[in-house]
C-alpha cells in the first residue's frame, strides 16, 4: 500500500505543476490521469477494518469480493473520482464503499451499507434506470457513489460511516456522518 500511496502522491504533485504551467493554460498539456485504486488493496483494507470493528474474519471469494465464515457475501467498491462499475447481476448480503480520494494522505472513509443485492437493485443508477433495469439487459451499470448515497439517505437502509487512517497501523473511528 505504501508504494501505491507514494505513487499517487507523485501524480498529484505532477498535476499541480502541470496546472500551474503556461502550457496547461494554453491547453497544450494534459493532466495525468489518477490511478485507479487497486481492488487488492481496497478489499484488504476492508478485511482489516471489519476485523477491528467486529472481530469477523473475511476471506476472498469467487462471485463476491469477500465471504464470512457464516457464508455472508460482501461486495467492495472503491472510488477516487469516477463512477463505480457493477456486475450485471448483484449477489451480495452487504456492500462496502471505500472513498479513496484522500488515500495519498492515508485517509479513507468507509461506508458499510447493510442491504442485499435484491434491495440494492431497486436503487437508481441514473435518473431513469435502476440496477434491475441493467440486470435485465445484461449490461454493467456505472454509478456515482454520491448519487447512490443521496438515495440511501431517503430510505431505511442502514449506512454506517467509518474514518480510517492508514499510517504505521490502521485506526478506525465510527463517525456520525462524513463531511
């Protein structure tokens, strides 16, 4: 994780230099695309956080990202800037979203959404289509997390929020509502 965070920090610093250059103002230079956060790191981080929070061991699984000893399936989505991509069929018992926008500082916000794939399918991907609509066509939906969160706030689906700091150790603090 340390190497990835250092690389992300270098990309951020380079983009700041590019934005301040005369060439960028003249649109002769493009920004460097931020790297996607590796699923191996996001899933591992969720495993560590869940272990700290509930002393529950999660394992990697085919068909869903993580699996508990009692066969509960957990999906993990991580975002830095763009939309999250989903399978055309949603099979999970709970889903985690990891906000990695500040990962270069070792700071994450983890959202634990306690609903299964069948309930999640009723949520909108955009203003006109639900996840179920996409499933019926076999297409993979892409959806912005904050668009999903605005819908979740209007439902009785439980969302827990955690402030996660990765330094020498991983510290986790439950928060009422992220900024």
